[in-house]
């Protein structure tokens, strides 16, 4: 639990990791995903399909998750489990976020579990693992 207090009193590493991870995620979604899928990934649109909001609001919410809430959740979960942030834990966290995206968010947005197709599922997996690596290395 000490790790949680450490990062709550000095959140700069969380913010840096969140920024780097989110930038990596978005570069993947805008550059690599179109090569795999023929189009960029748009997680903000999925959020808006659930909430009934505009695309800009959905993307802002996705940025908020990546920049602040998911890094904070990472250290809170690590602290509760008595684990030290590490590359392996970061990758595991990225995998948990991926599972949430493909098993909860995608179906709620009408895209079906695991998007109903292998290519978008693998793209989402890679993007979330890259994000987790950034958290694991920088926190």
C-alpha cells in the first residue's frame, strides 16, 4: 500500500508514463492499425456509441483514461496486490485493459465481443500491450 501513497504524493511519474503510453497507443492506432485493418482504430467512437456523445467527447474521455486513470489504477492494483510496478506487471495491466476493451466496451458499443473478427482484436491487443509496456518501464 505504500506504493499507492508514493505515487499519490508524487504523481509526476504516473503522468509521464500516461503521456508516453497514450502517445504510443495513438501512434499505433493511427499509423500501424490502418496497415493491418485498412482504417485507423477509433476507441473514442466506441465510447460515444455507449454514452451517446460526440466523437470529440469520446476521444477526450479515452485520453483521460490513458493519461490519468489507467496509470493510477495500475499503481493502485499493484499496491493492493503487494506487487512492485515492473515491465511484466505493465504488460499484464495492458492485457487486462485489452480484455476490458474487447469483452466489455466493444460489445456495449454494438461491435460484438472481440469485435467479431481477428484483425481488429489483434490490433487492439498490440496497442494495449504497447501501452502496458510504457507503464511498466516508466513507473
